[in-house]
C-alpha cells in the first residue's frame, strides 16, 4: 500500500504532486507579487515586525499552524521571531532552540555526506548504486544504464517518489516498521521509469537508498555519519535523529492539517530521506556554512553541492545535489523544504543578496510554509493565499460524492464522512478537503483546490482540480 507524507509530501495525490517528507510544489493561488521586488531583489530581509505580522496572520486564522519559529539573517544580523505555541505538555515557549522534525531538509545532509565521501576518495558520483548493494537489493537497469549516485542525489534516478510495499502496524507512524528487506524487495522488482539522469521525479525512495548505501560503504549508521561528518565540524549540537533528554524537553508537539496533535515519525530504513530533527539556530548555522560564512574542513564539499543542476518539471527551478535552485523574480534562491505528519519546514538563502531564512512550523502545513519561507527571502515571491474554512450544510457534501478520473488510471474518490469531505487518489491515502463555499474546497497538505460543477439536480457532475497553475477537469463516473 502507499502511505503517509514523508515529503511533503507521499502524500500525494500523484497527479496533485502533493508532498511527502516534503517535495516541491507551488500553488497557483497567491497574493500578487510586488513589481518593484521583481525588478530588484532587496539586500535586506523583512523587519521583525513584518515577520511577526505574517506569522500572526497564519496562526490567528486557526488554519495554517499552531506555532512558527522564523529566523532571518541579512547584513544587519539575525532576527528571530516566534508566534503561537509549541503545543507541548511542558508549556515551554517557542524559541531558536525549539526542536522540530525537519523532514526532507534531511536530503541536503544526505547529499553532503556523499559529497564529503567523494572529496575523500571513498566513492565517486558516477558509481552505480548497485556496486554498494547486496545482490537481493539491486535495482534493475534501464536500457542497460545503471543508476548512479549522482542520479539519486538529483532526483533523476528513474525511481518513484516512494516504494509501495508498506503495511504499517501504526498508521500514525507509518514508516517505523518498514524494513530493509522490504526496501530490497521493492527495488529488485521495480523497473526504473526513465533513463537514469534524463528525467526529474522527486524521490524520497532515491534519497533513502542513497543514505543506506553511504551507511553500507562506511559500516556506520546514517545518524552516526551525519553527527560525525557534518554536525561535529559545523557545531550543530541539536541536529539529530535520536533525541537527547535535553532535546526532548524542547520538542514542539506536531499537529496535522486540522491542528490536532499527532505523534512524531520514525524512519529507520528511510532515514536519508527525512529522519532528522533540528532547531532554527542549528539550521542558521548550517546556512552560514553553506554561504561560506563559516570555513571548515567540509566547506569544499558544501560548495560542490551546487555544481550540478538538472532541470525539474518547474520552469526556472533546478535540482542540485540535495538543494533546489529557483531563479524567478530576478533571484537565485538555494532552498529546501520538508514536511512530516506533524511539521513543515523551510531553509534557504539568496546568492544575490545574501539574505538567509529558516522557517519551522509544528503543523503539517506543507502548502504554506515553503512559499512563506521564499517570501521572507524576497517579497517578489508571493505569499500563499490565506484560505478560510466556512460552515456548510453537511447534506451538501453528499452532492460532491463520487469518483472522478483525471486519467483512466488516476481517479479522485470523494467521500463525505462524519461531516467532513475526504479526497483519495488512486494508490494514495485520504486527505480532507475544507469548504470555502458550497462548491469550492481546499487542501491544507498542499496548495491545491477543487471546484465542483453542479448539474440541474444539484449533484456534482464534474470537478476541477486547481494546482500548480493548472486546471484539470474530471467528469464524475456514473
């Protein structure tokens, strides 16, 4: 079965491009950007007051997050702004040392481990991944070409976003009992969809596999590699998978998109895709190193992550090793976002202005946190729309029920349940759609909306999915 979000998005209505430990995705519904900001990127980030107002609007709406920690640094220095609450039982206030799950930001660390091992002659980017796997876990080749380590680190391996052979004992912690045996079974049976290196497809599976082979190559656990080869030289004392007692005291409580408290995630087999926890202060220290403000033995490896840039399925957005590079609005942003079942995160910096930003949320608002983070770096990047849920007659939900094929193989199933409207795509989990009118609904897991077209009898005859600047119509099946 397919399960849970480790990306933003596997969460994902594949056609909706939803996230699972957080992949990429820009929604089309946004506030219009400033033309002045488009023309000339600012050399200063937003003021503390501006940041606070942006966060307050999101938290006070009761829709986007229980709490945020934002840390922005420019030529004037760092500005830490918090809003909302950690939601934890100890009532500790949010600050720069509050611990969050950072989801797919982990992928930058995985790519950096590879780069550091390449720099030390332990591996090569062109090495086939099969060289480091036992026979029973080797993926098939496409047209005679094996998957390279570079293909894995740039989401161009031909492997899918997630393996499909999940059977979790605990749906609230869906990856905790996924085993390496299951991973090997999936890899050995799956035929890559594309010639390696030729086609971008965001892949949690690819980075999980990369983290695993780095561990096999060194004989050390993934967490030990991150701790000794990245965290120690950079002074990242609060970036870990396993929480110390001190980190646990500072852990923010995670919340789902309905703002209900949810347990954290454990990803022992998929660690390289999204298992790390961290703080805003540690993430800014990491950005300092990535911008060359802190020189260490791993600085050359950090710089090498941007050497290769492969085109994604979004215009002006490129996949580097672990990072994404976005070039809209007269900018060049180096960025990565992340999402788990109860958290959303963003880190990034502008190569043109030097502004850096960290934004951490204790709510799985993957459709809001990344675009808000980009806006903190440059106001030319539009804010996500602030959508407000309205109350409607539950009976009207039944008018929307049905199956709507976006393609013959990809169907959205809409089901009213206990006064809520649930949407499930083929092979995916269900996610709630929230009403902003009798016929228009929005998702919180990603910036996507659905409009239902009503027939003369008042029941829906079709729906239109609005996402990523596209409007995709599906007629309801009889």
